[in-house]
């Protein structure tokens, strides 16, 4: 090798080395990081965001602040992050309702498939089909038989049109052929009040919402919408147990950033958030809320969200659901 070529080779190695150092130590984050929660404080999405923010603050040595941007069924928060500077300092808690909105809301101000880069799925939890404990059924099969004997005379509640609780009920109807009438409410707490009072007979909701009432005996759990039984309700059959694998659905909560956020920052965020949700301290906090820690890769998260969008869009069309 000639001296000139050798010097050029050394210079190239030096440049590569400096690039590697810059990528590995980009100084991020240099200031506080905001996590936008599109819902009010105290819900499952907000709780997961605050658990992650607490531990992430310790890891990255910068404040990680949770900000609730409430309104429009999530659209105000989604819009805010979609328009944010893609620099890693504004993140979104995306969850099941985000994937539903892609097929439900026709006038979104962003493209749900292209406006965000998923970072990870942090946690998830199955839904549970529950009925009023006074309903004369002891298991899922008896419930289906009772509804079939009383078509359009029994009701399932939801937290609103197009919510995960609504689509859970519609999915149940489509897979079993039963005729339950949908009654939308303004939030899960309102549904629970009427379910306990007997005004509606059934609800498909995430486990943390209904578990206290199941434990107290006021609600009866008939089905866990997962491929396997839950440790929290080991005596309740799974979707597979009752021969309805298509009923498997989990409420998931993940983190996303505006599209265009640099890959090195996205990779760093994935590494740090996954480390948080897989830590014993965070897992204990999540478990107390009935949530399972996930901590997926960026690729796994992006794939799952696109699959969820396609799944719910198909059901929305088949069921004729509209948000207008």
C-alpha cells in the first residue's frame, strides 16, 4: 500500500471512529422530555406513562414530564405530538384507542400510519367479559345460550362509540352470532355503575377496570380475552378455552415519537424504556395495576400497531360503526 493510500485509509478510520462516538454519545437528552397522554390523569394510560417517566428520569438524568392533553377522544393529544418537532423531546403514549381511530375517525389531521414512529409497547393487559352477578348464568356458554334465547333484549355497555370496550362487544357479537344491543356511555365508570345496577347486562373491558368488582363478587367474569388464562383470574377460561381464538384482544400501551425523529434517538429511547419496564421495581408497579410488562423492539411495536389498525378497521366496516 502506498503512503498516500495508507494515510487516506487512516483518515477514513478516524472519521468512522468519530462517527461512532457521536452516534453513541449524542448528548440526548439535554433538556426535559415531555410525554403527552391524550387522556385525563388516573387512567391506565396515564398510570403507565407516570411509572415510565419516574424511572426514566433517574436513568437519563433529565426530568421526564407527563402532560395530559385531554379532549376529542384522544385527537388533541395525538395532533399535538404529530405536529411536534421530531427531536425526541415530545413523546406520545399510544394505546389501543389510537389504532381504532385509524379506521373510525375520517377527518384526522394526521396520517396514523405515517405520522409517528413507534418506540416500544410498554405494557398490555387482556380484557374480561363480565356480567352482573345476578344474571342467571355461571359460565360463558350459558351466557351465549341466554342471549340467543332473548335476541335484542339484552344490553352491553361501553365507554363510548368506537372505544375498545365498544369494539370488544362487537367482536364478541360477530364471533358468536349473538344479538346484544350496544349502549354507549361517557367513560367506563358510568358503564360500571349501570352494570352493577342491572341496567345493562354485560361489558368487555380491560382487567384493571373490572377486577375490583370481580373480586368483591359484584360482577362475574366469564371470559378472559387472551390466548391463555390470567394469573389474576386463573379459574376464568381464555378465548382459546371456549373455542374463540379470534376473541383474543389485549389493551396495550406504548410510546411513540413524531415521524422523522432520528434513529439513534429512537433506538436510545427504546433501550431505556425497555430497561425501565423490565426492571423489578416497574414490573411490581405495573403488576399492582393488573398490567403485564412487555418491552418490545421498535420493529415489533410498529408491526403490531399496523396489524391492530387493520384488524379494527375491518371490524368497524363490518359492524357499520360510525363516530358521527
